[in-house]
């Protein structure tokens, strides 16, 4: 005998499928960041780190413009009507790319990316815990702390292999 109704089972199946799809897309996005890091180091060595950053953002902005032009809903709320603090996230991107460009040729791409991952997870846990920036609150628990510890261990293991 089934304990859940058909509509609930149908909804749950589709939510889980969407979550799996989104997780796969996020993993692919992370792979893309590694490729970007692999491209940025040599490009920065040839044209300079700031020019490499400018190039990456120039191509990214052009692509984003085309995507907005052709795929953005026409009845979207005004970009300029949004709170100013929400628009400041773009300031962080160039800093990240400059760090990626500087660090990857010196400490290696794997060390750079695991360091970035450790920082991302640490700050993401805090943002989730407090529900900052309008995000859903997700409390820090033992599982999340354990995951962060494993990432820090990975960072130390990769750093130890540098010698």
C-alpha cells in the first residue's frame, strides 16, 4: 500500500529530477571555471593579468548581452529599480578573476581551485546560516561542518603534494 498520494509522488519525482539536473549543471559550471582558470594563467603571462581579466569579462559581457537581447522576458522589472546593494556583486567577479590569473600559474590550477572552493563553501555556510541577501536560511549543522573539514583536508593534501 502506497503512503503518498499520486500528485505528491509526481511532484516529488519531478523536484528530485530537477535537483539532480541542477546539480549536474553546477558541476559542469565548476568544470568551466577550471577551464577558465587554465586559460587565464597563460593568457595573463602573455598579455598581463589585468588585460587577461578584461578580455574574459569583455567576451563574457558580450555573450551575456546577446543572451539578454534574445532570451530575456520583455516584461522584466527594471534593472535600475533594484536595490543598489544587489548590483554590487559584479564588483567581486573581476577580483576573483585577477586572483585566479595570478595564482594558477604559481601554485597550480588544482591548488587555486580547491582554495577558491574552500573559501566559497566557508562563506556560503555563513550566508546560508543567517539567510543573508534574501537567501533561504539553512542552519549550519554537523554534516555541513564535516563537509567543510573534508574540503580543508583536500586543500592541505593538495598543498602537501606541491613540494
